[in-house]
C-alpha cells in the first residue's frame, strides 16, 4: 500500500476492485464500512458478483470478467473529456501523459459498454465521483492481479491515480491488499525470482557485488532472474529442474491446472517439503521437514501497509519440529561443508550459517537494504515501523511518494484492452471465477484443522445463477460436475441471485472439490501470475 490503513477514514472516495474485502480482508472492510457510515465517504465497487460490500456502495459496477482495462480506460477518458484531471500534478510530477491521453482518446463509455457490459452512463457517473473527489483511494486484490493482463490492470489503476493527483496525500494512493500475514514481508526480503532485499534487482551488477562482498562466499549471485512457480512446474516436466524445496505452500491445491502440478511432482527426482502439517503436497515428498507455527517462532511479519512487526514465541516447540531458521541454517551448513563451530575467517554469519537468532538475520537485511536500514528488532515494540525507514532515528513512512516517486516522475502507461486467454464457447459456455470465503484460507491446511471453522463450512460448494440452474434442471443441493479443458471437480451446488448469468463461482479450500483442476496455465506475460478468474467450463448434474 502506498498509504496506511488508518488513511481509509480520510478518503472522500474509496474505489474497491477485484477484492471481496469483507471475506478476504475483514479488518480492512470494517474500516471501509466505518468510512461510509460515519464520514459519508462514497464507495465505488467494481465486482461482477454481488458481495457484502455491495450494501455500502454508492456505485456497484458489475463488468464482464476480464474487461478491467476497458472499463478503467473509459473512466480516464471521461475524466479527461470533462476536465477533471489534476493539471498541476500532471505537469509537475508525471511523464508520458500525451501518449496516455492519445491511448484513451477512443475509449469512450459506449466502447467500454460494448466490451464490459457496464452501462455507459454508469461509467460516466463513476468517473465523475472519482475525478471530483478531494481525496480518493484505490484498493484491489487478487481479482485484479490473477489475470493474464494483471500488470495492465494495476497500471490502469495507477493511471487513474496519476490523472487525478491522488498520490502522496492522506486518504489517497494505490493500495494492493496483500494475502497471507507475511506475503508483503516475503517479497520485501527477496522472495521473488528477480530481486534481492528491498526490491534491489539481481540484474544490477553493483547490487550483486554489494551482497557478494558482504557474504564473502564462493558462490556468485546469478545475473539473470530465476523462475516463477508456474515456470518451475514446466521446468520439471521439461527436465530442467531435478529438485524442489517447498516451504509453507500446498501447490497441489493452490496452483492452477493441478493435474499438471501433480504430474510434475510425480516426475521430479527429489521433493522436500517444509511445513507444519502433512498437507497434500507433503504427502508426495521424498523428505518432510517439520516446521513450527507462528506461535512458536521469532522474527518479523510485514503487513499490507508495509508495517514491520515483531513476532515472539508464545508456545514451546514440541514433537521434534524445528524453527524454519534453524532448519535452513543446518541445511546451509551441510550443503556448504562448513562447521558452525569453525570461526576461522568468518566475516559474516552466513559464511558458516551461524546466526545468533532472528534479530541477527534482520540486522543483515538492514545493513544491505537502504529502505530498511533504520529498523531493528528493539525498535519494533510495540507497534512496528513502516518502511522506508532509512536511519535509526527515522519514524517510518506512513505515506509514500509525498514529494517525488521512487523513479522520479510518475509514468503514465498507455494500455490496449486484451481479451482473457479463454472465453466461453459452445462446448464450455460458462465462466469460472475462483476466490476465498471468510471461514477458510487457501488450501485449508490450517483452517480446515480448526473444528469450529470446519463445522461452519465443512465442504466446498459450487455457486451458479438461479436462472442458469433452472435452465439446466439443477436445484440447490444437487451434486454437479464442473468440467474444463484441463480437468473436472464434483460438488454440491447452490443457486444464487448474486452471480451474473453465465458465471460459476468456486472457492479452492477443499481437496474434495479440486477447483484448480479446472483453471488454466495461462499467465500474465510480465508477472507470470496465473489467470485464476476466467476459465471456460461446463456444468452437468450427476
């Protein structure tokens, strides 16, 4: 997030798209509801489904799945046509505006209606509400990014914020709502194939040299980016990858086209899984390394607003499990052949994989990462710090881009609408949309082991529109089979008026209803994120 969660209360307009916030980010949704009820903020909701947040929306836009760029370009067209853009901000703080303006010139509301199904007058109304706001904040989640044009979707949202000067002020910004408790932190410290800590690119020779000099290891950092998860599975089947080490993931349920994933994991020469439960992926492993939960480890979690928070163990470790850091250090020592007790010529803890604890790892991160140089464990009590925090006396940064952008000027990106990789046809006439529900999380590795949560929602369900169900001779409670070009899943159906006709909605928390056996392997060409939200399927009663 460029801004903070507390900023929600300062926004005149909230634009929420691709996020069922109530179920996926319930705490943040409460702040949004308070802003609407108590302050009179206007909520623009973009979601093809009717969700709980619809009850708070001043405008609920329900586009055809996968048409986000057309809709957002049309909103930009209206803002420009009616002179609602922030001319001063554009002139002082942005570049490439003329190319962007030319790109949206033909993106009229009627053009967008023909593509998205959203009435032109609703697009105009939404553009006016957003464009006239004193402060407007944009929020999105996986409904925007899990797309074959996810990068374009995000850039289209950034274009709107640049166009109206909604950066660097309270109640503004572009604010992705991140997933698990530390997905932000994992990315921040290099859990991506193309960067080291603080998003320092591996392609930069000076960056590589800095880390190599600090670590003083014989191994050089590769100058080319590594592979994404989807590319790894292809690499296994192509014979380029011989081993996988999976930590805290269950790709047998959560990756797209899971039949393809299962084939890869059956083919691989060596699979190690480090987790706290023997999930479906761990059951296929050659070696399982039992880890511990958040309640048994120390370290940091960084949340969606870039807030680094201290984690301290509340429970003793039992049953032979070990902390992730201890497992990794032991493995590092064995692979490198270095004794942890041999301190000769040790210039850095990673030289012999002997860290004093999690705080020593963080100190290494801070020493090599300018945006986190001022953060230490002792400074994180009680409320944490938001990066950038470049110095020991720096208070953290609640709002990014106040005076300038990281790259200097904010860059407008001209975008062309592209259809999803797969659209419905005669054989597969429905669109599958996947997502989460409040009670469960991802592959259910944790939440399905909670008796209370599993009692509330004990099985996966398949939702379809009431009229579609009637036409197919299907009633709520029937067992149905959903099939795609890749696989099938069988489960109990629920008819609802909250879905548009032609859409099937399924969560992916239940191994018994393997939703991701249906999803495709198509990815965004830049970020390589799978297209989970648009897959062509058919439905039949069983």
